[in-house]
C-alpha cells in the first residue's frame, strides 16, 4: 500500500504544474544546454563519419597525387632554377614520366600477346603430349576424338559459361573505365600540385604563426627530399638491373629480352623484399619454353645479382638519398595495404621514408656505452669498472672545486 501511495503521489506531482516548476527549479541551469550541445556534437560526429566514408576514394586520390608531386618537384625545381617557366617544366617532367610508363605497359602487353599466341599455336601438340602422358601413367585410353565428343556433349554447359563470361566482361569493362578515369584524376591533381607547389606552401603558411610556418616548411622540404630521393634511387637501380638482365637474357637467346629486362628492373625495385623473386619468375617461365637449362641459368643470375645489388650497388646509391631497412619497408607496405589497399601499398615506402627523415631531425641519438653483444654480465662489470674511473675523478674534481670554493670564501 505504501508503494502504491508513493507512485500515485509521484504521478500527481508530475501532472501538477506547481510541482513541475519546483522540479525544474531544482535542475541545474547548465544541464539543458549541455544536453543540447552533446546531441549536436553526436550529430556532427555522425555527419563527419558519413562524409569521410563517402570521400575515402577521393582522399586517397589526393594523397597519391600529393606523393607523386613530391617525387616530381625536385626535377621541376632544377629546371625552374635555370629560367624555365614552372608550368612548362612540370609538363616536360610529366610527359617523360607518362611516356616511360606507357612504354613499359606496351612492352609487357606485346610480350603477353606473343606468349599467348605461341601457346595457342602449340596447344594441339601440348594436348597430345598431355593425353599420352596420362594414358601411360594411369593406364587409361583417352584420345582426342573422345575429348572432342565430350566437349560436344557438354555444349550447353560451355554455352552457359560463355554467357557468364560475357556478362563479366561488362563488369570488367566498367572497372577498366573507372580505373582509367581515376588515373586521369591522379595525373591532373599531380600536375597542379607540382606546378603550384610554392603557391600552395605560401597559402598554407599564411594561415599559421611564424613558428608553425617553419615547422610546416621543414616537413614539406623533408617530404620532397626523401620521396624524390627514394624514387630516383629506385629508378636508377631499376635501370642498372634492367641493363644487367638484358645482357644476360640476350646471351641466353631468350625472346623479348628487352621487355623482360624492363619487367625485372621495375618490379624488383618497387616491390620490397619479394619483388626480385616475383620479377624473376616471368623470365624463368619464358626460358622454360626455350630450354629448361635457360631457366636454371636465369635463376642463378637473379640470385647472384641480388647479392651484388644488396652489398655493392644499393649502399652507394642510397647513401645520398634515403635508406630504409628491408623489414621496415616490407612492414610499411603491409600496413599501407591494410589501411588503403593497393593505394596504401603504393605510397607506403615514400611516406615511411618521409616520416623517418622528419623524426630524424628531432630525435637526438647518443653513443652507446653499454655493450649490446657478448657476455652481458662481464660486459656490465667492465662497463661499470670503466664508468667508475670518470665518476671517481668527477668526485675528486668536485671535492677540489669545493675546496677552491672554500678557499675563495676564506679569502
């Protein structure tokens, strides 16, 4: 009964205007405003999250364009310093880059079409060899006539597969057109970012105080130096690798030695750690069509050249640009792919090089006095014994200094 009376009393107080006014008077004045502000912040956060998800592709395009512009800007700056207009210098650098990229793609497409044609021409002979091997190994009686009859009996299924493939072609075509449009967008923003680089920095710094302006300019300059240096050093190593593999493939008589050498040079330098072996797989496959021993010689040359590059060429070329540990490079590619997919994997190493260079200007390094190898206990004792000498001398020096100070006070 008491609980029922309390509920009825609360209902009466809630319906009574005088009681409601007393309740509102007891509420803090800031609480309604805080609730409204909290709801507005939540709404703004949801709106910002939705906008960010919708603009992820566009932001990735801007990021890739900005990284490419950092790589192109050193060459444009050198040409502009010699009196050439910045827009014309950017156009020339951009044109050379596009021509090289198109030449690389054309060489690979030519190689692919020729290899597919050779496989198609040798397909009947390969099928005869395969059927003969299957019959001799598994004691079966397959023949080309039976295979053709099986294909005719399954003509309906083949037609269905063909229709599905035709439907997929439309999807592939739309994806191809979308990719071409994205490449055009990246190229356009890269051109504008490179041509208007100084103007962009001036506009950005005009909105910051002088101390912040120095930090932004320092980060920007480090980004230009490290990104351009990394890409240029990789391009130089790619040229050396392509020339070396071209000579090797020509000596072996491998067809399309130029296209294969360019493939090896580009893939081995711009895919860290495993790029060399991925690049060497294609020449080995082509070598198998000529002579199996040629594939063995190509494998030996790829392994030997990789060691020469790691210990002789790369340290000298990257000494003046930037050097990233292979484990760090591979980890950065994995992290970039996890964050932004193929775009993140593409720009992961230049971004890592920039961060490494930027942090290197603020992190102060000291000489390591404690040995990091050998017997730890003995090393620690020796380090302690060595450290005791200066400490004792410092103590004596401190005592001498205090004595001199006392002497000065007495005087």
